[in-house]
C-alpha cells in the first residue's frame, strides 16, 4: 500500500465571530493568508475521497519521540468534557449533507523529529483507529526529515497497510510554524482528496522510478484494472533525474554530464547507468506505442512536460504494449523470465528481447534514444517530484498508494463512472474502511 501523491489538500478554515468562512477549492488553507499546506499522505480512507470532511483539530504538546507521553495525553483527553473536539468512540457524531460530512471528532497534530521514530508510526495509527474516534493524524515533521522523505523515502514508511486505519498525513514544520498551536480551537479543517475536475476520459500522469521497488510494482497491482479501463483512461509516464550536488556520487552516472537517481533499493555495479538509460528508453517506448484518439477530453498537460499530444492536435490513447513492457521488464505475471535469472534486468539486451516479443521496432526505439537522450534528461531534471506520486486529471497525490485507493481515486475522477468502477465500489460497500 504505497506509491504515490495528492498534494494532500486539507482546507483550513478560520472560525471568526461564530461564522465559518468557506473556500471553494479543497486545499489545506489557513485564512486569512490562504496558505496551501503541501504534504505526503501515509494512508488515505475512501471517506475523504467521497466527502469533504469538516473537523476541529488539536495539537499535542509533546514530541512523537516520547510515545508513552503521547498515548497518555490522548487517553486523558478521551473523557475530558471540556475538550472542544471528541476522541471518545462512544461520543462520535457525524452528519452528512450531500458531499459534505461534518464530525465532532478531532484531527490530531503531533510533532516528529527523528527518522528512528518513523517505525512507530503504523503502530500509533492502529492504536488511534482502534481506541479513539480521531478522524485524522497529521505529523508535523522536522524540515530535514521531511526533505529526506521527499527525495529518499525511508523504508520504515514503505509498509503495505491491508487493514482499515486512520487517515495519516506528513507535513513540514515550516508550513505551520507561524501559527500558534494554542489556537487550534479557532480553526476548522476541511479534509478532502476527491478529484474536482471530472472528465469522460480520465488522464493519469504516473511518476515512475525504476530504482524503487515499491514504485514500479504499481503495475503489478494495477495492470488488470488499467487494461479493463483502457478505453476510458489516458496516461503519461514521467521520470525524475537529479544533478550530482543533491545526491551521493555513487548514485550518479556520468555521460557528458552527471545524472543522478534517488537511492536505489538494489545495487550492482551498473544499476545507476541502467536506471538512467532505461528511463529514456522507456519514454521512447511509451511514445512509440501510444495510439491516436480523436474524441478524448483529457486534461491539458503543461507545455513543459516531456511528452505532449502530437503536433496535429490528436490526443494519445492508452497503449497495452507499454504496460506489458513494464510487466515483462520486471518479470511481473509472466510464465517465464525473458531475460536473466535476476529479479529484474534493465539492460538494453533485455529490453530489445521484450520489444521483439511485443512487435515494437528496436530500430525506432534506438533512434529515439540517441536523438532525445539529453532533451529527456533536461526535462527530467526540471521535474523533481516525490518518488511515489500520481496525478489524476489536475490533482497530484504524494501518497503511499495501494491498489484499492488507486482505483477509488481514478474512479472518482469520471463524470460518469464506467461499469468497472461501479462494480468495484459496490463490492467495497461492506469494507469498514469505506464506512469510516
């Protein structure tokens, strides 16, 4: 349950003179400054995709490093009648009006400073989900810890959650430092991750990193769903490359200039070069295997994006071959391994073998690679992103995505849901995570 991010958008509203000032767009905003709070979603419940959830928040005046003190404070708050929001499961109140859900339950804010404590996050999430009525958990992270998580995600957060849990969000300390933690009772938080720009054809921009196991396994879990909806979605693949002053030299590859990748999950003597070159080859393969579609209404991409609609104005439609290429490259779901006996093989030799099987011209891919290497590299350097990121229509999610949440996010972006989506959501109605 991982991979990649909306911008978490919480809308923060200021309650002045008992009047709730409403915002039209969902984002984490603090009035009157209209600040947008960016962050990483550790876990997302469907409730926050379907509804705009309004709740009050409470800041725990203790660091997460002292987990015993954190739990003690929460337990003492559960039966405190003077608390302005609720943590007691027996006193939960919720009201639903169309797409809005209002609750008396608390959004919990807690500070976290050291990476050694990341491993306790999931246990704490489970504790809150089972023992309290808390609606969400927001970690206010040390700035250095947050930056590290963006560009070199910690293994302690790469854990699959297969059971219901609390919505959990990871933000930088700088984003809330100017606000007095003693005044959280004056705010109302709106938590919402739904896709506002709904379309007939949903457009996905997936941020792929061949060095991160949990990133490319997205295609293990999503392959059948993507193929089922191939007539209803378009997608782009985007990669990111860093310059050597931001990454350790051993994660860099010298080719006329220096190109660096995020710390890979596996290392061998050629892995950095293989990741860099395979990303360019994959962009070429992606481009060459797309097909034209003259009737889609996909969201327009930024002009600076690496891959565009073609110059004649035709949109590009979903290609099965690229999904099969990724699947074969990493030996996902194939009866036999096409390349080496290793788990994955990013070499050109392996790539060429798969292309021949898929009837994609190796000559065309080679030509694209040679002509576009530095152009693609330049665009990758411009487009730094959190390793686990996905953009659905116009909304970016920095998130540890699982198959379930990925499908629900994509389905929520349709003007009219395809039958595949309706069937999936219907089967999820009895899921406790759906209800809570």
